[in-house]
C-alpha cells in the first residue's frame, strides 16, 4: 500500500512542475526571439521611477544618429559623454566615410566577448561601439543590438531614388524647423513684441517731432529730415534689442554692425557723401526753396532740395539735378538772399557836354522809373574818360527777382537815353582817327 501510493503522488507532482516550466519558457523565450527577428525599432527602456525621484523624458538622454541628414536610430549616453556628444562623434565619422570613401561594402559587427562589447565597422574603420549600457537601454543583447544597428546603417547608406531622398531631406528639415521653432518660441514672441513696440514708439516720436518742429524757423524739408532721423534712430535701437532677445550677443552684434558700416561706407562712398551733404545743406540753409542761385555754370530757381540732389529750373525752362556733394563743394551765388540788389548801367556822353548837368538829368530820370528804390539813393559817377566819350556809371537798387530785375533795367536804360536826348546831350559812338604817315603824289599824265 505504501509502495504503490508514493509513486502516484510523485508523478503528479513532477507533471505539474514540468507544465509550469514549459509555460515560463513559452512566455520568456518566444517574445525575445520574436523581438530579435522582426524589423521593429527597439524602444529605449527607462527604469521605473521611485516616489522620491522624478524621471526626465527620454529625449533628454538619447540622440539621433543621422545619415544624409535623416535620423536612423537613437543612442544613449556613455560614461562622461552625453548622448548628444556621442552622437556628434559618430555622425562625423559617418559623414566623413560617405564623403571621402564611397564603397559597396556593408557595415559589419565585430564582437569582443571578453570585454562584452561589439563594434560597427566599415572599410576597416570603427563607426561606433555597442556597450552593455546600450544593451540595457534597449533591453537586447549586445550582439543583437549591434546587428540591428548595422542593418539600419546599411539600408541608410544605400543611395535612395532622387524623389525619395528629396522627400526625406525635406521631411527632416521640417522636423528640425518644427523642433527649433518650438524651442525658440518664447524668444520669437519676445522679438515680435519688441518690434511692435518699436514701431509704435517710432511712429509716435515722428509725429511729436513734426508737431514740435512747427515752431522752428526752418523749412519743411528740414522738419521732415529731423523726423525721419528720429524715426530711423528708434528703429535701429529697437532692432538691436530685438536681436538681443533672440539670443545674439550685443558685443558681437555691435562689432558686426561696425564692420558692415565700414564696408557699406567704402562701397557707397559717393552716395553717402551726397546724402550727408544734403543733410548739411538743409541744416546750414545756404539757400531755400524758390531762391534764384548760380551753381557753377547753372543758374535758375531752386525747386526741390532732396537728400541726394538739388533741383534747379533754369530760366529757359530746363530742369537740372545737381548732386549735393557738388553743391556743397561749389561756390554758390544766391541772387535772392536779400529782397533788393544793385544794378549798374554805363552811359557815354560827349566831351563837350556839361557833366554836372548830365549827371542831374540822369539822376532825375532814374528816380522816375517804377521799381527803382528811393533808398538807398541812386549813384551817378564819372567812371572813365574813354577815347571818344566820358563814361558815366549809374548804380541803383532794384528787386532781386530776375524778371523784375530785367524789366527795371530795361526801363532805366530807356529813361536815361530819352532824358539825355531831351536835354540835347550827345551820346556819341566810338570815334576812330586814321592818320596816314606817307602821302604819295599822283600826277595826271596826259
């Protein structure tokens, strides 16, 4: 009884244990083999967090391995190297191989059992090392993880069709732009806020400057110039602040602006010289709009004063644009700087005429001409004893405007001529005396 009972109990016990072992093996072994055989990207495994520790997100501990700008897989940190630093080293090696030594060979996995690592090699050059830490991160064996990474690299090294490659690069660029946009969103919003505030402040200051300039004794062009300078200065300051909000170093930015200003100054020397000359002309006010001036061989009325050039309308109806640099360096005659200017006429009378009487006749005639200023009084002076006449200079003050000046001069000359004729004072023309030194006698021969 005892002998038959014991084997029956043992067989049932061992059968149960055997079934349990089979179940455990089916749960543990089969999923592992499936994970290795399928083409599924291993997901990095992070240890569960304790109640007293906060586990950061995976993206802070893993970085992308890139081939032709496309992410292939991710790696973690190693020792003192962060994931980003380690990925940068591997990406440089891959890029150098693709650029310098294109080949049809495949990436191979070399396992070092003693050290428990594996290396991925191409053209006898180590691309990267697979460590036990990597295996723990991805919950795979070192050799299996290395083989999967090698397969991913081999597929990425194969040159894809042009359309696919362009699409992949575009997608990678969009992803990068999206990540950088999200990361830099606070800076971009801050920059936009600074730009909007700068525009509002600049517009307000320009309006205030124009309003305050109404009491200045300057022309409208000078007022507009000052308002534009204030507007531009505020925008320069606002732009520097906006770039600083984006993260640019102020010292570097100012240095760049200095070098850029020097380069622009050399390349646009003549243009900038015209602009600065225009500013000086507007500030110094050598002439105003409507003035009649003479610049070099050009004479006319000033119709426009711009920052680059000054516009003259000549008396015969032509329009002349003179660069401000030449205007600034030239001798300028402003005929209308004052309301009146002096006019001069030379009149010749006979040597036998009474000079005092002639002077009185001329003075009375000039004072009767409309447009002649009574003060200062006209001057009638003996100017020259010429060969056949006594030349009398008549000087009087008339309006500075050219048309009035010419009309008054014409009336004055006509009045002097008629007055001298009425007083019977001759105004001879030039007399020339011909003297013959040798006179030949001519006899009539019959």
